[in-house]
C-alpha cells in the first residue's frame, strides 16, 4: 500500500469499541504521574491528601464508574484465559496485602487503584479491537512528544539531584525516562513495518522525526536504567517483530552501532554512565545496593506474605532517605512476600510465553514482537526502579495494558490455548498458566527455517 500524505486517511475507518479505549488508560497514567507540585515521600506515606491526590483518586473512581455504567458489573461472557487469571491473581493479592501494611491509608488507596486498573485492562482485553490499541499507542506517542515540548518551553524547578537532567512538570526524570523509552519502542515498532504499512497511521518521515526527538530527550533525562532498558527492548523487538530476518538485522546493526559508539562517542557514553558521580556512588549504584541490603532484612522479617502494600515506600526513609525498593522484584518481596513475588513472576512468565507463541503467526508477529520489546524494556528497567511491581504508575499500568493487548491479539488471530500440554503449563507458571497453552496448528503458523 502506498502511503499518501503525512497523516493518511483511510476509509472506511477500522472497527472500534469506543473512545473509552483511549481515554481511560491514558487518564489513569496522566493522573498518576503528571503532577503540578512536588512533595516529600514522607508526606505520601503519612496518608496526607492534597488537591492533586484527590484529583488522582477521583479520576480512578470515575473510570471505574464509567465502565460499570457502560457495561455493568458482569464481565463479558468469554472464557478466562491463564494470562488474565495470572493478572487478576497478582492484582488481587497485592490489593489484599494492604490490610496488614504499616501504612494502611496509602496501601488501601493504592490497592483500590490497582484493582481499577485491572478492571480497565480486563475490559480492554475482552472488548477492544487491534485498531483501538494501535490508536492508543499513537496517542501515547503524541502525549510524550507534547510533554517534551512542555519541558523545553517551561522547565519547572528541580531538586539538587535532578537539576542537570531533563524532565517536564514535576515528573521525576526516572518516570520521564520510562515514558520516553516506551514511546521510542512504540515509534520504532511502527516505523519498521515495511511489509504491513497498513498498520501505520503516519508517514514514515513522521515516525523518524518523532524518534529523533524522543531519543534526544531520553538521553537528556540521564536515566541510565531507562536507556539500558530501551536498548534491551530494541534488541528484543528487532529480533522478534520481523522473524528470522530481524535476528540478522540485530547482529549487523548491533555490531555497526557498537563499533561506531566505541570509536566516535566513547567519551559521551562514559559521561552519560558516570553522570558526574564518584566511584563510590557508581559502585553502590547510587546507594541502591545499601537500600537492597535493608530491603532483604525487611523481607526476612515477613518472608511469606510480605510487609504489606506500600511498606517499602516508608520503611527505609529513616535509615537511608529513600522510598521504594528501587527494584521491582525486591519491592515485590518486601511488600508482598514470597507469595506475591511468585504471582508477579508467574504473570511475567505467562505474558512472555504467550507473546512468543503469538510471534509465530505471521499476521500477529509485528504486534507481538513490539510488545515483547516493551516487556524486555520493563524487565531491564526494573533492575533500578520498582514501578513494574507497584500500582498507579506508568510501568504498572502498561504491564496490564500488555496483558490486554496480548489477549486482543489472541482473539484476532483465532489462537486457541485451552489444551496445553502439562509440561508447557508447569514450565511457565503452574496453575496460573493453565489457559496459556500451545496453539493448535494453523495456516498462519510458520516454520522459521523456511519463512521470514
């Protein structure tokens, strides 16, 4: 198909479940992360609520009420898959753990927000169309580009730790890095769709221009975890979204970029990694190793069920002055114990397993590969930030959106995963992956040795 114009129009419009598929997920993200004020962590864990917090809670409440008004309380009559079961099991346990949290007010609010987010994701999974999620991804890119423009036009006051790092409003550079990393991967995911240009909503030149802006802003944030995650996600995306040919591209492009970086930009790369910090700071990963030692001691005090949702936000403030686990997996251990961490791992493994199965289908490969790249980004970024295992932030919301998008792809391809071999189910997540089985052979399933 020939792309005409920068923003080609297509008729008839692709099917849609409604504008709520765009409005609700984006509203939850923006209400959670975009702030017009900054406050200390101890104010949050103390349960104090200002106007910004009340607006955030109201947005979540209105999202839930709108879905109930639109569809009622009964979910669509579709068989619950292993992936949706794993997501509900994780979210349900995390929300339930707020009952024994030392910061009960914070835990209860975050737990309710997590359940509402899962409610939105489940409704998307059972009612949205691929076109809806394609539009959601593009609107997300536009919002991040607009955010970059705001950060350039009107820099907000910054703390002593972030004065040399780019951000917008009072969004922390770490969170800004997640938004930018996600937008970079989504942009690349649509830019490289040479064989399926019908999936693009814009001209390739628009994607290329957006990619330059987003990449420059990501580097300017100085967020090393997001940059590393973006690189890891890009490798996964290229290796899976285009089949065997993509794996060749990764080897060729990776070698070329590595040589170019070492020869031409080694000084800048080292400056980005060091970020002006001392050797002691770098050795401790900016005090994260000290925090993780304290976190493991807190986990040892309640290893089975954890300290409760939100506990990690305040347990370490007096000792080290940091809130949160700064690692999604350690954060899950402290807050939710071995039970919650096991459910978290089961969700991630089930999601990755189902996406790998979907990537075997030529019609689904581009989307499945892009989602695998985003998942790879989150896994790498989660080594230094806890967002993926915590409610009410862009990482946690996008994790559940990945679940919804995966389910939509499964419905689109007619992939049935109801009769998995026992070995495949147990290798992923035990009972949680019972509905995520190997699909029956279909015409679109390819032999990687013969097709690209």
